[in-house]
């Protein structure tokens, strides 16, 4: 067992972990931040995307010990200070970018990373960026529409598929 310390959603945290503990396990099992989902255990689905020092990573591919001293943001840390949905979350709601909701935390975290790096992506760029995130329900159209809307773009001309 070893000790790990990091800031998660702006709060200092620390805990005892085994060396093989994945970041997603630490977040879910130790910190009870269950918004980060485990979908595939093979890093293909993207349901476990979090931000580590500002970079989007799949938390099932990183050991918790590797996040020592890092700033980690999970879906729980994305809301506005008053608890209301942030722009991306609100766009997902407004544009029906979710159905069952299982992939939604990873999609929102990926969208935030994309919009940080590319504030006004094209539809093609959004679709390309989301290749590491799997949604089995929506067909992606409304997810893409939500991300474009969150970037401030007019999505009224995007035809429904």
C-alpha cells in the first residue's frame, strides 16, 4: 500500500492505494465520485474520460499513483459554482445529446477538452474528436449538435439524421 495525494474537482484528497489501483477505481471507490463510468475496461469506450492537469485522459488507462500531485477534474467538477449545469452540460440537455446517459460524462469531458483546444470546431472536427467515445443509443447526431451549440455556433441548419 502507498499513499496518493491529488486535487480532485478543486479539493485536496489523499488515500491509501495498492500500486495497481487505476485512477477510475480511485475516483469511484475511494472518493465516491461515480459519475466517471467504467464501460469497457479496454480504453475503447471513453466513458471514463476525466481531465488530469487539463488534459483529457481515459481514467481506466492510468494508475492512481501516476496522478500524484495532479489536478483532476471529473464530471462532478464541471457544474457551475452555483451547482447549475455548465454550458456544455446545458447544451447536451437542450439538444437531446443523451439517452441512457451512460456515455454522457465521458462525452461532456471530451467535449470540454475539444472546445478548450478548438473553440469553434466544424461538425467534421467534432465527429473526428469523438472517435474515442462510444455511444450505443444516440447515433451521435445530437451529441455533435450539442457540442457545436456549446461552442456558440448556430445549429438550426443542421438537419436531423
